[in-house]
């Protein structure tokens, strides 16, 4: 299995294409800085990620993203992924698990990609990570998200 992120880790190389973070125009300076730090930290530890984005859960609006242009467009799926989380929260409620259980993350497995949806503290926003199955380690990707999301206030 080819693991480019591991090769760069061992050789000390940096990703060839450092991508910029784009923000929603409605985003204030405080959240912009906070989400920017979060996306930068995740992208630094997972340099081969296809996309990493922060989305407002209630509206489904994409607030900040770092993605490969032309390959992915997280804005198109943002509202649908928000709906996936909301429906799962409703399912927990119907099952009587809402008081004792909460969603850690939701994994969507495609033929060539993993998509991980993870709520940020306060459950107002979530992070959406897209990685290639060929280039990423799922356990590492989930741990990176868990660690950095826990640090968000």
C-alpha cells in the first residue's frame, strides 16, 4: 500500500501543494481564526487529505474549507452531510439513547474514499474530512480529528 504521508514523514518533505483555506463571507473574525487554526492543524497532520471543512450544523452552510480544486467541492455536499448528522441525532432520540449516548463521528465509506463527520464541542458545527483510502490510514485520520476537535473551545 502506498502511503505518501508516511513517506513525507520519514523523509521530512513538505506537501507539494500547500492549499489556502477559503471562508464564508459571513464568518466573523473570531470563528475565522479558530476554524483556520483547526483546519491548518488537521491539514498539517494529514497532508494528503482531499478536503477538510467546517460546516454549520443547523443551516448546512460551509464556513471554512481547504480542498483540492477540481477534485472535490465540499460546498455541494455540506447541507447533505449536515442532514446526515441531524437524522442520526433524531435516531438516537427515538431509540432512547440520546441521554446516554452521543455521536463521536460518522464514517461514510466510498469505493476510494473515507468521509469522516465529527461534531465540534457545543454541537453547532462539524468538521468534514475527506481522505483517499489509498493514501490515508483511517485510524490515524480519526485520531487527528479527535485530538484537534477536542482542543476547540
